[in-house]
């Protein structure tokens, strides 16, 4: 008698897509996301929420590290992009173009101090690459000082400025002339500066480093050091810029004007890739002699500039920086309650606007919390350079009720963690 085995059920669309991702894109990334409970597929997106292919709603507290400041698939920006496609394409990178001129002018108007010119790119790493090149080219010096646990992108020059060896070691030798010092340590920075220092490069809030805000006196001290030693101050606002911290630019909290400022992520409106490097007029002297020293085929495309201009207008019209400050305070009140309830689990909270970090006792708790939050309909991921910190960066359009949903999810997730071996209450 021949026995016929029942055929296995075919994989679901989600299972097949994730299996294909693992097979053809990045198997280890798929494995890590599965272990963190984040092996979902985005389907519908709106406001601060995303729905998976099975119809489950999540509050998005990842938002691609601040890419979706204006919300997921913002309908006003979608309309602008659709309308632009009736007339525009990428545009020729070699020619002068009206959308680039309009966006550069707008960035000059809203940026702090005397930042005048803009060089466009397609991603944040590219923006930092040009910032470093400009600093070296203008000053004629070679050294760049960044900070430990910093993140500035994985591309060429920017890779050398990252403050984590794990990202860099496979690619040694890197571009020479880079060193890292501790963050928020003005004396360490003072000791590191030499006659060869072209620039200091840092994030006003370290994101991947565990959501560490720079102290105001630290930023003011760096500005003074740069002025005294005739080197440049580069602020990487790719995550912090455009409303994230409760101001249009994070550097405004301290009243410090950098020589170069980089933007990316949310400049795209979450719809079309674009980044920007803003710099003082005097630094433009280097490009007078070398006008084609840096080119980007897709950087500052017509479509990207049109969407970015609309994103800035939306940000200002809807007063999103102010809204981010208010929602951040609502989160903070909830964090304070959670710290009192779970003092052995949640050690510290750090926040500037809606750039928020929850510090836990050890590196294992970040991944565990990602898993629990996903089970409670919140997407969040721990900091790449500091896994003991859960980073929360929801879209700036998040509403009070959604803030409360996240806080309730954190409470339930903490309770679940406390029941696990080796973590429970004393």
C-alpha cells in the first residue's frame, strides 16, 4: 500500500517575501529582525502608524531614524510628488536647475546664522563625505576629529569618522587622518586638536550612540575651539534636523552656528531620496577654483528638491517642531512613571524633543524589548552602537492618544520582561 504524504501548506506571502529577502538580500539581517520580533512587512502607511500585510497596526517608533518626520506617506507630499511627475524627471545633474535653486534658497532662509550655499546628495553619508572634503579642501589641513560611538554613514570619508571599530575593521586601511575622542568631553577635544586639524565633526545628539544630547556648554566650547584654532565645526543634523528635537535645527538649542551643517532623512519627506550639505559663504571660495570637485548624479534631483521644498513648508505650516516638543514632554511624563515602577529595569531616560532613549542595565535588554514592543504593536529598535538603549523616534505628527498607546505598550513590555529569568524584581 502506497502512503501519500499530505503536501505542506504553501508559505504565506509574508513568509515567502521574508524567505526571498534572506536568500537574495541579507540572510543575517533577516535573522536578526526575526529574533527581535520585527519580521513584518509594511503595507498601508499613514501618520505615525503602519499596517502589516496581515492588517495589524503598529505605531512606528523607528521611522527610519527620523526619515518620516512629516508622517508615513504624507498625503500632501504624495500629491506634490505625483504632480511633479507630470512635468519633471530627475533632471540633468550637469545643468543649472530651478528646483535646486528654489530649495537651496529656502534652506539658506531657514538655517541658523550665515550658512549660505548648499551641495546636494542622495543620502546622509554622501552629505558628510562632502562636508569632510570641503573642510580639507578649504583649510588645506587633513585631520578630522569625531567622537566615540558616533555614526556619520557607511560611505567613503564618513566611514572613517564612525566611532565604532566593528563597522571599520573589515575595510582597513581607511582614509587616514581621523581620530575619535569621548563625546561631551571638551578637554579631550581640546587635547586632540593640532595644527593639522581641519574640522570637528559630531552629532548634536548621538543617535546610534545611545541618544546622548550634547550639552550646550560643550557645543559652545567647540565653537570657541574651532574659532581659536582656525578649524571648522561640522554638525551632522541628519537625524536631529528639521524639527526632531523641538527646534528646526538642534543646534538652535545652544545658539551655536556651525561652519557646515548636514541634512538628510526627513528632508526627503519620506518619499524621495535627497540630502544636503549647507556651508558658510567663505567656504565657497574652494569651489570657485574647483567647481566640479564633487558631483552626484542623483543628488538634488528635480523630484527630490520639489518634495523637500514641500516637506519644509509642511513642517513650518503645521508647526511640527513645537508639536514635537509638546509630545516629547508627554512621553517624558510617562517615562518618569515607568522609572518609578521599574527602577531595576529602566535606569535612565534621555530625550530632546522626540529623539528619545531608554537606558537599560545590559545589552540584552534592548533586543528583548524590541521583541516585546512588537508584540504590543509598537515598532522600535535599540541603538546600533549601544544595544542597552532603546531608541524611540516616532514621526513628528504623532498624536497624544498614540503617545499613550506607546507608553502603555512599554508598560506591558516591561512587565513581560520582569517575568523572565534573571530579570525579575528583587
